[in-house]
C-alpha cells in the first residue's frame, strides 16, 4: 500500500481551529488509514492508504476533517519520494537573500500557473524572495516570518492556490523521518 505525507493548512493557530494530533491519528485510523503518524502540532501526517492517488487521499482527509471538526482544512499530499526530491532540490538551491536568510517551503494545493510564477518571482530584488521548486515554493526572508509581507493571504493570492508553509528545519526533519 502506498505511503503518503499530508500537510494541513491553518490548524492549531488559535483557539478556533484546534485539531488535537492524538485524536486526528485515531480519526484517520478509524477512516481506514494505517501506520498514521504525526509530527509536531502543525498538521504534518504520514499515513498508508489503499487509495492510489494523492488527490483521493487529500479529498478523504479534507472530508474527514470537515465532518469531524466542522471547518475546511486544505490538505496538500505528497509521496515520500516527492518530499525527498523537494528537500534535495532546496538544499542545492543557492541562497537568494542575504547571507543567512530564513527559509520556508510553501506546499501548494494546486498548480502554480506560469503567470503566478512570474508574479511570485518578481520579488527577486527585495528582502523577501520566492522561487518555484517543482510545484511548491521556496521562500526566503531577511525578516521573521510573522513580519514578512510575501506570506499568508498575499502569497496565496499571487500563487493562485491554497498554500501551507513549513520552516525548512521542519521539512528537513520530515525528510529524515519519513522520506529518506
């Protein structure tokens, strides 16, 4: 059975959108997923499924969360090989901003169109930069993430799709834990 990695958007950020990880693991197991693991509280999940497509796994997790928690949670699913390839490509990517920028990966729900990619990479001469790596985004900031302007709703509007962002340290940890 295929192994999948799911990244949930905008959970456990405030009192309203709480998704306890232990309960989530139980819910996913009850829905037929196996070998369910989570990593930290931001919605990083590894699981095994009889489903043969990432899109079906995304839909199943989103439906489960909608029914169980009562709110929509966009979910981005990758295979372990896709995460490993993404992590390797990012490690090879030269730094775009300053000498020690803060790096993040924004996992994209849908495809980033060529026009959206052009809009995102137009920030190349600013202290906040973005480059497309496969279907996801590498973000670099000379500021802290909460102070970044090329983030959140603005970033999603430019990308034209839902995104969920992870610190590069988390991506490395997930690659080592679940993909390598």
